[in-house]
């Protein structure tokens, strides 16, 4: 690969392997995510998509292979360490934060907050207050950009699942990720909110955020993502444009065989 091509890769998954007992969940999976793309990761049920996400984001430690973010090997790092390198993820089922309003839940998102250090609360109270003020302003701005600022005072546990997915996406943007992993962003979401989520992903991509997303809604992913990586039985079956993937007989067979 040329130096120019290598610089354009924001996420590299190389020969990734993971087994649970006698079950091989990830079988020498290899693919790249290029900077500025919305890359789809699809496959039948049990193909290993969620395992790949957990390996990439540090929630699982691989048995073999490597993960690189912007050329830095993050294999085996803790999730917060991976996030510090610019890779952030959402979850299929958003985690509602008990006892918090939506605004307060948003403020969990920013990275490297000085107020997280007990020592700095006492040694640099001015810097802590300034950082918190900036984060609050950013949270208010992003809530407005996502058109959910009217939810700011709502308890995070009281909003709908679709609204929570919008909040989770908005919160992830407070971490200023270079690459954002979305785990089934429209699963269980009504069509109106799904359309809003799609438009927000496109807007953020236009502004420079790279996406890797898992999604079972084929219409959603085929309309939004390019390229698409297809997993089957833990390995990469093929990758290409939505058109080429949709018409690949191997992909058709894998989905029919997987019952998806």
C-alpha cells in the first residue's frame, strides 16, 4: 500500500481472531475503513458483527490480529484508551443514565475532562470551571443542532428509545471522534426518527466524521453506506459498493443460509 493510501485509512482491522470456548466468533477478519467514508458492516445473524465492534473498541481482547486507529496500534487497550485515540462507539441498546437529565447525560461525553481528576478539583478549580462551562456550551449547541434541545431538562430515563439513540449520537459527538462506530442505530426506531438519524449521520459525515455502522435494515444501510463490508461466520466474505454487494451471489447465499 502506498503512503498516501495508508494515510487515508483511519481504522485498520488486520487478521482479527476471537473464540469463545469452541466457538470461533471472529476468524482472521481483515478490512480497512477509509477516512471520510460511511462504511457499512453487514452479515447474517451470528456473523460476528458485534464481536468485531467489541474487539475494535476495546471491550474484548482479541486472541490474535491487530487494530490500528490512525496508524496507532490500539489492540488490547481499554475502551477509554481507544476513545482517547479518536475512536468512539454507540451501543445497540443505549444505556440510560439513571438520575440524570438529558443535558447531564450529554456531559458524560467529552474526553479528558479536568474535573474527573480529584487533585485538579483542588489545585486548578479555575481550569475545571472553565472546562465545564465550555462543555456545557458545546452540549447545548449540539442538542440544538440535533433538534433535541427541547429534551434537555427531561429525565434521560423518560424519553423514547429513538430519542435516546439521537441523544447517544449527539453525546458521542461531544468526544469529537475521528471515527464513530454505530451499533444498529435504527433498530427499534420509528420511521420518522430513523429518517432524522440518517440525516444527522450524513450531516456529520459531511463535516468530516468517519463512520463504521452495523445495521440489519438493508434499505437504510444500502442508502447510506459506501463501501459495505460483508461478514459471514466471523470472516470477511466480500466488500464493495452497495450495488456490487447487493448483487453478489455469495452474499445472497450467506443471508439465505443464515436465515436472515
